[in-house]
C-alpha cells in the first residue's frame, strides 16, 4: 500500500466509524513506545499504532493490567 504524504492530523475523520477507546494493554503499549523514543507521553502516532494492535492481549511483551 503506498504511503500517503498527508499527515494524519490534517486528514478528515473517517465517515461511518465511531471512535473506540484504547484498551489498557493498548495504552500500555503506546506508553512504552513513547518512552522508547524519548517522549514523556504517547503522541497521536503512538496511539494510532497501538489502536492497530490486538485488544485485550499481550502487546509487545506487556500484559494487560486489571
């Protein structure tokens, strides 16, 4: 799939889809990714990456905390 040159923050929201909050394991994965890249908290790109990860499962070696 070709990469788009338009940054994600300038693209319109997809129609017909509802936002779904990240699961605890997805949030932890986004936090870990941000920390690995020297950021204090996850940015949009980290959250977008985490949203594509499976929900409720271990992501990148992180177990879901209950």
